[in-house]
């Protein structure tokens, strides 16, 4: 199947702006399995870096970079009791688009780019931590919020820097359920 890598977030969004989509969510961790089905406009899975962008605009929480976690946030769910879920980065997330017999499709995007996959009704995607790492440069002594401001507003690299290595997302379309 197809495979892609994302640093910030992955979005699964309805294809038709006039309708909703029904998604099945399955999160597998060492503690067990969480499953849910819901009707919404889409689903956002963010790393600690992506949690400050689209995830924050959905009024969800920010995850600090030192926390090895993802946040799964529904986009305009019909059920108001479905909120964001913070999970460890060792979890495996599977999402499938429910085929309601209407030739329904969803779009899958990575890091806000134009790289988009089409997800057909009944198809599944699996999201998990990649074994690939990347280095991130930030000004030494800056606060976490100053750090995010630094990343998103300016590309200036200061002489006094420190680096950290962080895992990437990896996403695969596969039969999971």
C-alpha cells in the first residue's frame, strides 16, 4: 500500500463540503484497545508540533515537545461528548471511512501540504510512529511558546543553538479492522 511521512499532523476530511462523513476510530496501545464510531467533518491526528496549529484552532490542547504523545481531535463531530484524546506515541491509530452506500470518499492530507490521498468507503489507514528521526533547531534558553513562535514566524537561526531529535509520523493505507 501507499506510505507517507508527516511531522505535524494528518487530517482525514470529508470530500463533499455539503455532507458529513462517518469514521471508525481504533486506537491500540499496550493498555488495550479504544474503538469509536462518529459522524463529523473529519479527524485530525497531531504530533506535539502540530498541536499548536490546526489542532489549537479546533480549541484542543497543546502538547509540549518534550511529551512523546499524539492528540486525536474530531472536526465538528455531531456528538458533543467526543473530545480530543491524548495518546502515547507508541499507539497505533486506525481510521476507516464507513461506506454508507453513497460512493463516499474522504481526503487524507499531511502537514497542510497539497499531498492528498483519496480514501474510499470501507478503506482504512493506519498511523504510527516512524523509526525515522529529524533534528530540530531552536534558540537556547527560549520558552516552549517562544519556540513555537520561532518555528512558525521566523527562519532565523541563532548562533547559540541546541538540537533535539524527534520521531516522525508514518501513515499507511492498509486493512487493519
